[in-house]
C-alpha cells in the first residue's frame, strides 16, 4: 500500500520490495538475485498484544510466496510488534499498535512475478484487506484507524 506522500505513514500500511542483482552470486545469497522487503501496518491494540503475532506475520509471508509458486531459498527476516501510548499533545491519539516485517530471500529461478505477487498478497493481508478470489469483486476495504 502506498503512503499518501513519499516517506509518510498510511492508515493501511506501507511496504517496499527491492530486487538486488550480483552476477558473482554472493555465497550468503546462494544465487544472483536477492529480494529484500519491508512492510509496516497499524493494528488494533488488542491484536498487537497477541503473543503469536510475529509468528503469524512470518507464516503469512511464507504462505503468500508459496501460494503464488515463488521458488526461493535462504529466507530470513524479523517481525516486530510495536505497542505505543500517546502522552501530552499526543494523548488524544490513544493507544496503538503496529507490525513491521523485514524479510529477504533468494529466488531460485527467473519467475520474479510470483515473488512480487506473493509480496503484494502479504501487504494486503497486513493492511487488513481480505483475499479476493477469482470472479469476486470487493465492495469496501475500510479499516478503523487509531483513535
């Protein structure tokens, strides 16, 4: 999901997909390409305190890549839960939570479309947008913000 302005926060979240290439195939990568990604999404505070949230976010990434047929190796990353409370001038914002996922992996073939589509599916899941099956139209994709 793209933020409303470059570098700003979106009420649904944000993500970046970067494809690196090194013809010397660095040993740590295990191939010539390396995908490096970042995703962030706000959450309801009750969801943010879930002890399994980080594991679920990582599982969503793996499931999304696998469901699109992305073949990869050397997957690694971190999932970070952030819980915040506003004070002073920010007290009116109340409590909030967000999830951040940083991940990288090495595609084992040149089907990069599968990797981008899998990443896009993950971004939609983190933003709270329901999966859309073929032949299904979505009427509304609203989410409550911090407040």
